[in-house]
């Protein structure tokens, strides 16, 4: 992943929205209109409180036939709704989000989103002020209404306030959840983390169902066979992918048989704070169910994906492993990090993305699970050069290295005069200038893997793959080969030289310029 990441934190409103079910709008043909007791003295106007604050009214509230009325503009405004008055038809139109309420003075039928609703009392015009039944308006906008007879007061709680209060209650509950030691977390979940081996890769996974395992997309992509190795040594056959999200780098796979261990519960992982302890369980370098611990170093976002930056050590093979918080909650899926650094700059995809992925799983998807189509074709023999060029641009246009992402442009595919199949591209000159020498070994491995794939798809060809540094300068550089510096006109010079030269037939040779 790109190491240029922007720091963000989730707001309480977002967190509450993820954790709390929205209050449903009223629907149907009737709305409860329970009345305030008729015994209230007519000389004493009812008080109205909204979200704990006394509502200032342009005219006093009053009760009539057991129904309390308030000025329309005051109650709509207090509940964050707009209101329109049509004087010719004496019609009131209130709007909030996806709710529209239409009432008419003197009529005991209203409309909520176009559906007729009976009223216990019609709106009234009194002293030049339009009054509406307070309970009906409040409930129609998703608020709750309580009558306090002792105080002659109506207390209204808006949906926004109810959400805030529920979120505060949730925060209080989270603060009271007992913290677990690393050993307690391992004792509880070690058997629910597996080692995943495919025909092309090795990673980790987390059991989330009777025969479902959560892992990284990059662990299972291009696999045509896979197994899940339990911590007790039992191997389970994986039959395919149930659901996946390439952007979030997550996938859910299905085993042929029941896994037989407790599933790890998937939540939204909102109980995660910078500096909190984390425990990672995975299989780095194939060392099954290795445990490491650290803290959440940062919470970062990239391309809409929430990542937890962690100091817990992980390595190749840890991808798809479990990251637990200090309360034992699954908070992330370990997915990558920076190598050759003592800072332990590792990341996990937030479990909130796994929760949303899991919510999209259906029984039919589980039944139809199969491996994903390969990203590369079986053969390119006979394919037009334009098709090969497009494939190279899409599949090999960039590569994530330790220091930064290297990008390749200006792809060309041709056959030269000696019959060689030649594929060429240019590397980002700024990347090469800053990171080229330090990335030489990684580029060599990348080119070797590319050579293997090209030889597989074009087994009868002698293939040469050349990546060049190409930049136009305002001066003539010194110290390069004569053919690497050429005039570009208007007093400028073009510097071009090969960075990678990979050649393959039945054997492979690579030269990478340091």
C-alpha cells in the first residue's frame, strides 16, 4: 500500500451511526395521538421541552379535547425541520431528511410521504398563529414524546438527541469492559486463527462462521486450490471465495467441511484508540499462529479504507491474520507493512470493512463459492500487440515497493528484426532518482516474477522486457554513455538509459542498474 496516508479519526456521529439502528419513521394509516390529561387547568399552559431545553414559544401552548397544540414554526424548527405555510389553502408542509408532512387547517387527515394518516385533532389558527398537535408532529419526525403530568410538561427527545444519548451510553459500556491479558486473548482465540496455503501464496485467516474464513484478498487472488491449516494440525480444503472486496483487500472463503471451532465475532471495531494495546495472531513466514503484541500507532485512511497502523511485528504470511484489541474484540485484519525498518510500521484493515463485507453475504453466495478467475490469461500466443499492451498497463502498471509505489508508463509491445518479443516501459524518473538504488533488489524480484508469467503465457518466444529511465533536461549531463544522451531541441537534452533488462526463454537473466 502507498505509505503516503492522511490521518483521520471517526467522529462520534459516524461511530454512533455505525453502531445504532436508525429510528424508523412512522408509516401506515394511523399515528398514536395519546392526549394530555383533560384535568389540566385551562388557565395553566403546558410547558414543552425539547432535548432537555424549554422550548420558547411565539404563543402559549394550550390543550383542547386532550390534545396539546403549539405554534407550528416553533416545533418544526426545534426538531430541525423546515416548514412552509400556504396561506390560500391554509396548508402546512414540513420537511426533514426523507420525511414530508402535509397538514391542512381544519382537516383531521394528514399526509406523511404521500400516505394518509388520521389525526385526533386538526391544526388550528388562533390569534393569527397556526397551531399544530405537538405529539403528532414530533412522532412523525421520529422523536419520542412523554407527558409529565406532575409538571404539566411535554418532554420531547429528537432522534439526533436519542442517538447522542445512546452513543454516550455505549461509550460508558465500552469503558467498563474488562481488559484482557495477551495470554487470555490467545487462550480464547488461538484455535480460531488458521494458516492458509494456496497454490500461489501463503497467508492467514480468521474463522467467522461454521465453514467461513476471513482473510486478505491478496492471499486468495489467482489461487486455484487452497487449504486451511488448524492449530491442531488438521487441514481443511477450501472450495472457493464467497465474497470479496479488492479495494478493502478482504475476502471470505468457504471450507468444504465444518471447521468445528468457535467463530470470531465481527463488529465495527469502534473501540479502538491510538495508543491502545493490540495482539496479532498469524503465520509470518509460515510459523503458524505466532503471537505478537504492540499498540495502535495511528489510525489512517487511504482511498476510503480505514487502516490501523500498529507496532505489533508481522511479516510475509501474516496477511489475513487477526488483530485483537485489549478487550479481546477483533479490530482488524493484518495486511502489510514497511520492511527494513526498526519502527514496526505495520497496518491492519479495520474490521469495520469486514463487517460490511460479511453483511453482504447470502446463503446463495455461500452455496456458489468458487475460486476467482485468474487475473492473467493462460496464454498470449497469437494475441494482438495492442491486447498485450493493455494487459501490461492494467496488471503491471505499478508495483508497491518498500519505499514507495513505482509506476511504469509508455508501454510498447513489438517484435524486433531478430525475432525477439520485446516489451518496454518507462519508470517514473522521480521515483528512480530518489528510490532506485535502494529498490534494486525488489525490482529484480518483481521483474523475475514478471518473466515467469510472460514465459508461461508465451512459452515459445524469446522475450526481452526493458524498463528505461527517460527524462528531458535543460542541460547536457556528463558521465553517461554516448547513446544515452541525445539532443532534444531548443537547448534541451534527453537522458535515457535501461534500468531493468530482463530476458527469458527456457532460462532467465536480469540486469538491474543500481
